[in-house]
């Protein structure tokens, strides 16, 4: 059994996720080049230590602009179970870090938030939003949050904490150090011993994820597509890596609504 806290870091390309990993580590451990595929939930794992504690940061790929196609979401379904299973075997998920570049709270950013916090983690994991590229903010960097906090509330993007930072060290050493300390403080606070039990996924959570993903794509209106249960099972075993027994149980629970829609797309 692995030790330490698991932190899942997500956000769009260009938000500065790799730089945030390096900020947390206090050294360059993550490449800042964008060489991970944007269409899947592949992840990079980084062991990091600070404050006498060990953390594992999982840098994932989030959804991208502009309009997202259905195939993009299906790639996420394909990898979601594998990500949950991987973390379940390593102690669960202790904290979500939602990384976004300072700017508008776009529809895609909101979808990223809902995908990870609501759909994938069932609202059971603390989430902190990290706003990056604030090195040129007039006054305190936190002024950005004070101007935009109401927008997050209005759009129902609820977070447990926030950090307004810069991960650029060269020309902004004071703000970089402030950001370094702030991130350490937040991560330590929300992964503190006894604060909450780490959330662990599983097959039941995956069923819920598929149901909610279908609603996200087509709304709650029942799909018009109809397919057989064995097609559903085939999709779940080949695309998601589930065992045949688990896939059959899962298909029984989703074939009447979500399964009909998904199997019409998995060809």
C-alpha cells in the first residue's frame, strides 16, 4: 500500500499545471511542454515532499476549447475507470486542484469542474481552485478572486479554497515565493490528518459517472437508440477494461437508458 496523500491536478492546456507541479515541488520535476494527448484522461504521477509530508500529484488532461465532440467525452469514459481504479489501489483521492488561467470562467472551465468534482468524484473530495498567471496583477494577487468570487458562486462552481498565484520565478521572485507558500498551506490544510477519509471510487461510482455523463451530453431525455445487452458488455470489457462479470452487472443497471445511448456511439 502506497503512503502519502493523493492530489489530482486538472485543467485545460496552457493553464500552467506543470509549472504548478514544479512550484509545489520547489524544483523542476515536470516538463512544461504540452506533449500529453488532450483527448484522454492520461495522467503523470509526481512524488512530492514538503512540510515533512509526502504527496503524490496526478497531473491529468482536462477538456479543451472550442466545442467538444461526443468522441472526446467517450475517450474520457474509456479512461475514467482506469484512473479511479489506479487511485483506489493507492489510498483514494484526498484533494482536487482545479488549475485555471486568470480570465473568464468559460463554459469549458465549468464543464471541467463538473466532470472532475461532481461526476468523477461525486462531490466527495475537497477542491481548491488555483488561478495562475497573476504576476502582473495590480496590488495583491488575491484581488483577482475578490473581483470574480461572485461569478463562481452564480455559476455554481463551489470550491473549498482558492489560491491566486504565479508560477513564474525569474522576474517575480517575491510573488513566486508567496505563491509557493500559499500552495503548500492549502494542500496541507485540505489533506490534514483526520480532516476527512480519502475518497475511493469503484464500480458503483463508475455507474453513476456514466449516468451523469450521459445527462451532461444529451440531457435527461431518454435516448432514442436501442441496442442489446451483449453489445454493452462488449463495450465495457474492450473499452474500459472491466472484467466480464462486472461488465454484465454494470450493463444490467444501465442498458435501459444510459447504455442505449453509449452503445450507439461505441462502434
